């Protein structure tokens, strides 16, 4: 079991560019989450999904979009990158109660 | 607004001592409580979860829950330098869909 995998590990974007952060889990979990974590700060929920085809906003959804077409995949889309989106992005999936995290994507927007 | 509060630290303890990390939460309806450890530059990893009032022990770690006082703590016995990390407390909101996260307590264990 690979658990939760994320790609890419690092990315530098220019302002206005777009990109998709990939997240895949092989644990057959229904719930999946996207968080961002700024330096020295806590985890902030961007979007989450309770199953294929169902997504909902978290605390900080502006500037992001998600889709969930399969149980395994939960990509996060940034349409018009802004410097305020410089952060570390974590994807997680939930089993019975416990959330399991991927290794993260470190994104810099210049 | 539902909140989870932790002392940001840093908490500094000598090697071999007991480290005590504390967390309070605002939602009286919360039923599930989690402690995660996060090393610098890494993702959070689960240490323990607790659902019932009282103590739960796992190796050198003990989680303590007091729902009446809305308080959950983590004790680390025989602290090691490898325990130096940020410890995140998290509590499910009432519907168990979203975790409410504390900002974390930074722990430094000095050799």
C-alpha cells in the first residue's frame, strides 16, 4: 500500500499561471481532503469530498477548484496563481476516523 | 466558531523527562480527539486518538481526555531528541466530517 501520494513535490509558478496538484489514495477511503499550511501556521481546509462526485468547500476555497470522479483521485486546481497561494499543500484521506496525509506539495508563486 | 487551542511553545524539556502537551476545544459535542506529530518539512502523522474520558496509553505516549473540562492532553514519557517536533491537536466537528486543528505546540527535547 502506497497510502496517499501527491505530485509534484515542488513547483514554482508565475503569477497568473494555472496548475493541478494531484492526489491519489489506494486505501479505498471515501473521504478526502485538501489542506494548505503556511510557515508557522496551522492546517487550513481548502476543500473536501465525501465520495466520488461529491465535494464541499472548507475554510479557504477561494482561488481553488476540485473534482472527484473516482474514489482514488482528488485533484486540486489553481486557475490563476497568486503570491498568496504560496504554501505547502497536503492531501489526506480518512478511514474510520483517522486522516492519513500525503507527503505534500511545496508551491511557490512568483 | 468552533476552536481548538494549544500553547504554541516552544516547550523545552531535557532528555528523559516527561513532556506534557495541552489542548482545549470549544465544541461540547465533539466525540473524537487526535494527536498528530509533524516534523519540520514533513506531513502530519497520527500518534494517538482518544474517544472516552480518562487515559489511553500507547508505549511512551499517554492521551488524557476530560470532556467536562473540554480538555485533552498528551504526555510523552522518557522524552527523546527524536520527539522534537510540532504536536497538533485535532477534534472532529459534530458531524465527524471535518477536523478542527490547533496551531500546534513546538517541542524541543534537549540531549
